[in-house]
C-alpha cells in the first residue's frame, strides 16, 4: 500500500491558549512543529494568532506575523511542507492573501463551499450564535488566483458531500488547473459526521488521480475514522486544532503526542509514513 502523508494542525482558529496547550508565539509554534515533525508529520497546517499580551486566542492576518512564524517553523523542521490556513467569514480576503504572498506556502486551504456552522448544547440552546461560513464561487476564485500566483497547492476543504462534488466543477470550468487534493472535514455538527462508513462514498466522488485526507474533529469517535482512512489509502491529519484527546481518552498536552498516536494507527493498518520529500511528490508540490 502507498505511503501516507501525515499533517499536523498545530493550533486552530480561536482555541484559547489560557485553557488548552496550543502554541501562539513563533517560538512555541516552532517547538510544537518540531515535536510533530520528529513524530512523523511532514506537513504543518498553520493558523496565525495575534502576538500581544492576552490576545493569543484571536487570529492575525499580519504578513509580518505570518513571516516570523513561517520562518521559525521552517528553520525548526528542514524540508517541512507548509500549509497555510485561509478561512475567513465575509468577502474581505485581503488578509489571507497578503499572508500567502508574504510566505509562499507550498499548500493553502481552499474552503470549497459554504456551510451553516452550527452547534447545539445539551440544553437545546446554541453553543454560539448561528454563523454562515460563506465561500461563494467568486470568493473561492479569489483564493485560487493567488494560490496559482504564489505556487500553492489548494487543499480543497469539504464539509459536506455536495462540496466534495463541487471541487471537480472548479476543474471542469477551468477555475482551477492542477492536481486536485481533497480534505474531508468530518465531525462538525452541521456538516459530515465523523463516520468511517461515509469514506467509501466520499472517495467515489473524488476526481480520478486526486489525493485526499480526513480532518476528524471530536473525541473518541475520531480514532476509528483515522484508522479507516489509513486502510483506504488516504492521507492523515491530527493536531490540537482538531482534538485534545488521545485514543485512550487522556488529554493531549502536545501535538507530538497526537502525531505519535496517528502514526501508530497508520502503521497498524500497514501504511508507511512519507518523508517530507516523499510528501512533496505525493501531493505534487515543489
């Protein structure tokens, strides 16, 4: 069976560093990236955070911040494949585009469709104010144009089956020309559930020759999904953006612990782990 590319999602969008062990500063990001790199991750999916005191739970789209973090990670992890998050609500995408131009990531997230981003608490109230994560075609095109300009591979984030089907439409209409790489985001309560039985359906909907991975969000339910992903030939991702819990139910305190766990699952499923150079070949990036 083919080698699997392992991605570490280091920190996430709004996770509060006062409550969880998520890295914020360039030094913290580099240290966590190195631990994940040593455990087998060849790709780092990175969100940038504000660097001021008490502001680390908020996102930053300052190119200077992005450049400092990217440099620290690349120096700590020679040959690492850098994957930049780009997701924003609303039509203004100037911040993510400026960061992309500043750091020229090998991969950049391209949220391929819109989703009502919802969660309901046990008492029947909204966990947060209902939000539309809006990704209309013109917004997607804006990202794809700059990804082409900077040489970044779009990682098409798919929160539902219709979004998976949309990706090939971008290729058929010429909106995107190049290798197709899908990321099935599973476990968001208003999107696809973290259900391994969905994977054969999702993979049938991908374009011929495409690569794919799973972002599994949740707790105990995600580890069987990771194993099924490995068995079916997909690439793997975990990290403190996606979960705080290890397969035994204990709470992770570092990204390295989570990558170590997913690497063990991959090897138990008969998969070898791709090196950074091998990952570049598999994903068609320079």
